């Protein structure tokens, strides 16, 4: 499958298309769920649309919050960069805060909101991973697992919904979802253990799951007290069958967490994720095709000369606005990592330039210190299918492609991609 598709004159990244498909299907699922409640459906969909817009704006422009100096120096970067992972969490908080404010108006009951969020969220989660799995093929089996997880959790939500579920049920469902994500995290393409064989995401899911188990227990206790009278000692009241089942459910969730923690500590990151195919190509896991070009100074430089280092192979041109936007961050990344076994090989698509002198002037004016080679006869452009630029490949120390990124990268994105290739 291609990384980009052409819709008329516009090139659309498959990753962006996957997000769009997931959002559309999530809204369709919520609309179908509330089809018999037209007034509530309208309120929920309008609020969800507004919260999505709030989240996007916060995520997009939070880059200015994290890197104000770069935005002041080059305001155009706001068109190409976003807040990254930190911006995502900030956007999520902003969207939840907006939903909270709207929900407090009382137009829609809290359990209806919870049900709609669960239906839409799980549908979007499963759709995004299914679409990505279709793009990745067999190498993306992790995404198929996530699709299956979404379906498994959708079934009880559809069955119970806002008719019989209470707060404790929802909290336990979230706890089990966290457990499932801890398991799936071991097979993620981005799996990078940081503590006891667990990635940052797995540690977060473990914390959330334990918190949900505790909150579910407290919520159930409150419900039982309200049911039997606030002054009646709860320990003298025989627990209901549903409560005993939920207690066992909580114990099982904690036991599952303990098993996954033990598994992570035992494997300590030894689970193979993407083995190299030893086939020369431009897909993840392939051996990167050789590049043999000349630098601006006229010296020959091969990609294989950098074997033993992690390499960011960047294809670009001086006339390309997003290419120009990412160059300051690329230079900062190079300065910070050049002594750490990381290299940058910048391939200028010289066949699209007016002259090599323009490239030399750009490099000099922007203080670029990493190697820049000239692709005069489109050798690299053909080998690496540079349909849209900038396009970057992260190649590990063995010469295997580990990541591909279409579009400009900021400093945080470069650090994340290189870390995944170590």
C-alpha cells in the first residue's frame, strides 16, 4: 500500500486518511446509537464536533506554547508543526473540560454521555487500527490485535449501554481496557521499554487500571450504602450477587496486571517487534538501498559509509516551504546527537533546483553542518519514491529501515523516531 494517495491535485497521507475514516465512523456509531433520541443525538453530536475542534486547535497551536522562540523566529512553522505528544495530552484535557462544561448543563444525562463516548471512542479506535493494519499488511499484526480488542469491548457496551450500566461497571470496563493495552503494548511497533520491561504507555495504562479498580470499589460501596440506608453498617448486610461478581472481577484485573508486570520484567524488552527482512527496499524492515552521491564540496559519500550509526535520510529541496521549516530543528538535532552515534544524510533533489549554487547558498545561510549530497540525476528520488517532500527515513546501525516519515519533522519527532530505532 502507498504511504500517500492523490486526490485530484492534493496528496493525502494514509495516516491522515486513517484518522478521518475513524472520526467519521465514530460519529456514525454514536448517531446510530441515539437514533431513537433525536434531541439528545443532536446535542451529543454538536458537542462532540465542537470538542473535537477545540482539541485540534489546542494540539495544533500548542507548539507555540512549547517552542515560543522558534515561532517568533519563524512563524510559518505553525503551519507545519504541532504540539506532538505533549500537545495531544493537553488537547485531550481541553476537550474533556469542554465536554464537562456542556454536560453540566443537564441537557443529556451523564450515563448517556458516557455511553456515547464509549461507543464512539471504541469504534474510532477499532476503525483506525483496522485501516492502519490494511496499510501495513502482515507487518502490522499489532493493529489487528487492537481492532479485535475494540470489538470485544464494544460488545458489552452495546448490550448494556445507558440502560443498566452504573458508574462501577464503567470504571471496571476502563480498568480491563487498560489491562488489554498493557498486553498489546508488548507487540507495538513503538514498543520501547523504560522500566521493568514496560514502555511509558504501558506504565500509564497500569496506573489508570489500578486507579479505576480502586474507584470502582469505592463507587460500589457507596451504592450499597445508599441502597441499605446510610446509617446501616455495610458489613452487616449480605453483599449482593452483582457486588460479589464485581469484587472477583476487580481481583482478576489486579491479577492480570501483576502477570503482565511480571512478563515485562522477565522479558526486559527482548520481544522481537520488526525483524529485518534482509530484502533491499523502502519498507520498514527492509535494507535501505545504497546511495552514492557527491557532497556540495564534490566529495563522494555513500549511505553505507555511515553504517554503524543511526541515520536520518532526508530528501528535500530549497523551494519546498515545509523543507525549509524543518531545517532549523534538523540542525539542532544534529548538534545535540552527532556525538551519540546518530547521523543525518541530507539528499537535495538537485534535479528540481535552478542550480547547485542555490543549494550551497541555502546551506550556508542556514548554518547547516550535516552532510548534504546532490541528487542531480534523480537516483535517490527514484530509489526512495520521493513523491512528496520532505520525506525522511530512519535507518538503524545495521542499515535497516525502521521508520518512514512524510512531511516536516520537528525536534521532538526526530528524537522519538530515532529512539524507536535504537
